């Protein structure tokens, strides 16, 4: 039996929480699955991603950064969740 996308996302988030990485989650890209991931993080686990990366949506939302933002001199220790 196949595991639902929602359950896969929850499993991934719970694995990150278990490893203590919940404060360093980066979601990329911010498409359908990325948006669902952030929604589950916030509603079910009360955590927010450290950063959201998306080369298209960053043009319309200043809270979303382009992928190359990681290379602009900032040093990040992060769990990157590619959706």
C-alpha cells in the first residue's frame, strides 16, 4: 500500500524534529508540496521554516528568497527539504 504525500511529509518533519533540527528547516521549492509542507509544519507541529526558497515566487513575495540567497555571504546550518 502506498503512503500518502501528507504522511510522507509528516514522517519527514518528525524525523527532523527527532534529530533536533526543527529550527533550521529550509523549504525549497515553494510549489504545491512545499506549501503543503509549510502548512503541516505550522498547523500540526507549531514550527516555521527558517527559510523558504523559490526562484519564481521570490519576485512576488519578499519573504521568499531565490535559491542563490544561500550563497550571498550568509552561513546557514540547515535541514533542506526539497519538495
